[in-house]
C-alpha cells in the first residue's frame, strides 16, 4: 500500500532522521510505496492566516501546499508522523500541518451541518502512527506535564476526526541512551514497519 510519512526535524544528523531511514527501509522491505512529506524542506508555511481561516469557514483550502499534501495523502493506506517533542509539544511545522492540513474539506467533513461530529475524507487510511523522540523521562512527561501530545494529537485531532486505529511509539531520554540501545530501537522500528499491514 501507499504510506505517507509526515516528517519534521531540521537537523539531518538527528535521531529522528535515523528513525525516518529505518521506517523507510522497513516499509520498502514490506513492498510498500513510500511518500515522505519533509516539512522542513518543502516550503510549507505553518502560519494560519486570515485568508486560511476564511477558507476553514468555507471548507475550501486555498494554500497550494495544503492542497498538494491532501492530494498526496488521500490515496494512502497508512499515515506516519515523525517529530521531536520540544518543551512538551510538537515543533511549529508539525503544529502548522495539523492546523492547516487536518482541515474541513481536505482531511474530514462534518456529518451534518448542525452537528460537530466529524468523519474522515481520507477513507483509505487504515491507521495513523506517531513516532516521537524526547529527552524527558516518560514518567515525568505523563505524570507532571500531562501527556500533551496524547491529548492534543492522538485524541484531540485523530480521534475527533474519526481515525480509530492510532498508535504512538515514543522514545524518551534519547540524549542519554547508549549507541547500542539506539541501534536496537532502530532495528525494532525497521522490523515493525516491514510487517505493516
């Protein structure tokens, strides 16, 4: 199947880039078609403008990149996000992607005009996977900082818009992980996506 990866990290030598490479290798071993939307390299403007908000109200996207990304995703069977968690949240480009591409008329529509219940327009997608890195211990992220990504993205975005098969793979304390541990993580990622159904 076609798999679209939405990737956001500006530094080519980051661990996120190593994860991206392992995901791609795994998907290729599974004979999947891979399309990478590299937000840092594709000239995407994450800022929601007044014109974009009018387009949101009218349910008709006007940003050419939003329209392009929507077209690239609509035939995908799986959607993967890869990004670092900075200050407990996603980077600005990922947030802008969610604001501007998870958009009425592009990613979802309302079931009725009088109802706020949503249903996805990307009807071929059978799963959404999010892969993140952070240096915060998991227990602190969940217990002290409230697990903002889970609430905002996995529930607040993808559950609300009707995507039921959602997975989050989180790597924490990455800065302090040994090279051996990092390699094991990458091997597991490659194996996991080689068997993606």
